[in-house]
C-alpha cells in the first residue's frame, strides 16, 4: 500500500513548483523507528539527503517534499540544511515549516509537506532531519497501525526512486520481532534490540511491515470447556470484548466440532490462544500450530475464523500430506459448525475455470514452505478446496465422512483384510483420500479430482488405477471367504499398480490350487487347515510359500482320497477277511484329523498305513482262512479220535455185560486195609498211616 502512496506523494512534491513529472529525485540516508511501550508511541528519526537529478526543466525548482505519514502523527520537527551545489559546504541547520493534508483514498495516512530551505534546482540537494511520533489505532479500527503494551505493528518506509535509504527499528529486548522481509541485521545494547534493513537494491521497494510482541504483557484467562480441551486465552491489555467473544466460540464450538468430526478433541495439554495482528500481515485471519499448541487469532470478531482455526486441531499435517485437504476440511466443518450453532452455513464461491489464481490443488503448497504464493493463488486455493470437500461431504453425508476420517486418523490401509486394518498408510494425500472414498463411502470422486485436484500428468494414474481396481475387485469376489493377500492390498494402497497386477496373476494361480484342493477335500470329505488360508492372506512379499503349501496340501489330500478309496473299495472275500480287525477306519480317522490340523507328514503316514493294510488284506485273509481250515481239520481229527475211543469203551462195556449175562463168575476183590499200626519215620515223628 505505502509503495503506491509514496509514489503519489513524491509526484505531488514535484508539482509544488510545477516541476516536470519525470524529475529524478535521488535519496540517501536512513529512517530509524523506536518503540516506547510505556507511552505506546513510535518515535521516528529520519536523516536523508535529497538531490535533484535529471529531468527538471530549466528555470524550475523544487522547494518541498510530500511524505505519507500516519494520521496520528505528532511532535513534528523538520530541520533542513540546504546545499547551494552538490559540492558546496552545507549551511547551518534551520527548522523549517511543515503542513499536513489529507491523502485521498486513505483513512489511516495523511500527507506531510516537508519544506526545504530554499528551492532546489538540478544538481542541488538538501539534508533533511525529520523527527515525529505516532500512535496506533484501537483494535478493530481501520488501518494496520497498532500500539499497546504487548504489541506494536506498523509499516516502516524509506524513500524510493533510486533510494539508498536504510531502515532500522529499535525495541526493548523483551519483545520478539517478526518482519516480513529477509535481510534484517540484529544488534543489541543496553536491553535494546535494533534491527537494520540495508538499503534495497530494488528502487521500488520502499517500505516493510514491522511487528513486535511481548507476550509477557498479554492478559491471561484460563478456560476449561466441557471435555478434554483446555485453553489459555491471552489478549491485548484492555480488549475485553475480544476475550468474551473468543471464550464463547471455544466453549460452544469445540463440542460441535467433536460431534461433527466424530472424534474427541485430539490435543493433550493446554492450547495458548493469543490475540495477534501478525496473521493479517501475511494475508490470513489466524493460524494454528497443533504441535506447538499455539493458536493466533486476529483482533476481528469473526466466528468462522475461530472455528476454522479450531478445526485445524484435527485437520493438520498430522492427518494430511497436502495443504488443500486440511484447509478444505477446516472451511467445510467450520461452516457446518456455524449452522449447528444457529447461524447461516456459508457456501464456497463458484469456481471459475479461467481464474487467474487457478492451480491444481495437489500442487497448492504453503508460501511458508518455499512455494511462490500470490493473493490470487491463495484465494483460489482456499475457495476451491472448500468447494471440493463441501461437495463430497454433501454427497456422502456426515456419517460416511466420519468413517473416512476415522480411517485417516488411524492411518490404516484402504484395502482391508480379515482382521483389523493394518496401520501402514502414510499421511493422507489425494490418492489415499480417493481410495477411502471409494472403499468406505462407495463414492467415486475421480471426476471431481480430475477437474480440480490433480495435475494433467496424473490423469494416466487414474486410468491405470481403474483397470487394476477392476482386477482387484474380481479377485476379491473370486476369493470368496478368503481375503485378498496382504502383498496385493499394500501395493494397491501404495498405488504400485504394475506390481499389483503381477501379484494378482500369482493370486489367481494360487486360487486355482485352492479350487483344486477344495474339490479333492469335498470328494474325500476332508477339511483343510486354516493355515492354508492364512498363508495366502498374510503373504507380505510374495505368494510362493502359500502356493507351495497349497500344492503340498493337495498332494496329501489326494493321498488321503486314495487311501479312502482303497479302504472303502471292493476287496474280495479274502481281502474282506484280511481287513477284519485291522483298524483301517481308525487309522484313516487319524489321518483325517492330522490333515485338518495341518500336520501333513502325520496325515501321509496314516494314509500309508491305511493303504498298506488294504494292500496286505488279501494275503492276510488267505492266511486267516488257512489257519481257520487247519483248525477245523484238527478239531475234526480230534473229534474222530475221541469218537473212536468212546466207541471202543462202549464195546468193552458191552462185552463185560454179555459175560455176566452168560454166567461167568467174577472174582471178588479183598476189602481195603484200614487198620495199620503207627510207626516212626526215622525223624522222631510218629506217622499215622
């Protein structure tokens, strides 16, 4: 602003004695500003030489100079030391008159006419020593000049058009100085810090904004609204209106933001909320550092600004890798919060394709990150980010957006497996956000992103993504109860679609094996181990191990099927006899149990046992039959022998009976001897027979 004002002022100065408009004025010297916080006054001490260069017509001269100065100026002293020629010895200093006139188009600055001693012609010059004081305006008054015990801010200027004028600023060491321009040099003495900006090399750079603050002079007011949020409100002395306004916004706004976003206030510890003017200098209404727990808000009582900055507690670089996402969400949710609090929801302005600040939002970096920013670019970035996020929220609804934000907060993959989503995703960029909208909200934002977010060079990535996602969806459908392998889900999440295509081919081959395994198991009435599915789903680098396990499991299943067929098949008479009591059913049950448990070696061993028993069944049956026949023959022989003996006994008894019948006498046996004497057996014991 002051650059234009200075140009106008110098032109007016040239017209004081109807000088030619192209008259060259050459300045050298310095402008020094010092701040007295006790009086809240900026003191100016300017010493500069003004020379008349080329362009002044013959017979004309200049006897004064107009300078833009704050309207609150006071204590003006204009001391002049005139030169007759550029090489002449200066005269004695003389205090000259001055006058103030309005500056058209400005409510903050006036024009100070600094009168020279005499009237200068080409080649002549004068040394001016100008001193004056000025003060700032109260909060929320027009203009940028502010002076109070905690803060001072003003535009410091020198003189342009081939200027060789340095600017310096002194302030008590308790103040922290923030200047927009680089190149300031600091010197300190007696608790006073002096910052000096050397004369600019660009002749049109004639001013710079200087701001300094002493936070120890801020008035603190602690605030603990409902919930985990804590704040320390620090205001300029005497600005109670700002304190009351900010307190109301913090108290009412935090719970509404928590409700809309779906998560509690995310910052542990107290957040310092400071009244400041610095954001305005850079073209912003406020800023928030969640990591430093510092929130600076301008002096204006703007509800949307406060809620926007509060929303950055969530929407910051902890969540998002790209600026447009954080700003778009903060704009959208602050406007939603205003509506929840009974106000009117603000909508973004329409976005013009030919906007002078138009840029792909993914390339919209912060000027503080070394990105060349312009007012048009910043305006376009904020409004278009607001437009894109608001359209998405309106399309999917708050509930679906909360699910998306929860995934962003957890930093989880978009492509989920059987268990809880893995925490491997980096901070969300446009790619991850696009995937989350697709997977969690079933919303395709590709067209919206193509129009506003991504650079033309990235459009091919969207086409490749679409093709690979079709293959991924087909694989997921074919997998059924099995989930897509981890290696594929991660490469999809990383947008490494060439790798994803390769692994999808490998997964299809593994599923061919899976289908073959399930066919064999269905025929053999087997259940395979969960380890097979897990090996497929958890494959993190390749699917080789899963395929090997599937192949081995198929081989064992086929082995068990062969054993089952052998066990349940026709064995013939002798084979059936040979299997009686062999325990093949129990052995097969053992094989089945081992297979289900994933113990393929034991399952193969038990299947071998079953097949061996079946293979030996006929031989064992023949042996058993032979043994049985031998036993039968032996029993028959014994029976015949016994029978013959019995027949001979019966014949003998019959002969004896016949003899009795024929009168044959039978000899009688004598009675048994029962009365025998006792005797000594030789050991002294008496034996009773």
